[in-house]
C-alpha cells in the first residue's frame, strides 16, 4: 500500500518510487508481479497521472520495473536494485560521516537505535 504525504518535502513522484522499492525490499512485490497502471494508481491516490507516470518512468530507467506494451508494468529481476535505490542517500551520508571522522561503531549504533525506533 502506498501512502503519500502531500505536505512533506519529498516530491510525490519520489515517494511513489520509494514506496514501490520498499514493497520489493519487504517481499510484498516479487519479480514479474504486475503493478497498477499509472492512471489507476493516480486515481486511487487522488494524484495527477503525470506524477505517477514520472515515478514509473524513473523505476523503469533504474531497471526496477519493466513495461510491456498493451500488458502493463511489472517488477523486473532485482539483483538488489530496489535496495540499492533505497540506500543510495544513506551511503552518501555514511561516506561523508566517515570522512569527517565519525567512528564506524557510532554509525552502527545509530543504525541499531533507528532500527529499534522503527520496530
């Protein structure tokens, strides 16, 4: 299920992108599963169809989904692509922290604390 925060700072198309990647990472969507047509999802979420189409275009560009003309969009073989997309910003931040002298143990403790807060 995709939840959109229209008041947040994250663009809606990016929220859709990350939500689909998250469903793949959690095993809710698997290789060759069909995802809703962009127009249907836009109507369901009360969004402009172009916003959903932009998210789908980015997902396809990154090899996370594929589209078959007249059949729809499907989850592509992953090889870690969805997880890589979800951790991209984290890797950049962790790299900057390490360069700035933050010990790896501190980063690990932070991850464990965040994990505990979420669970």
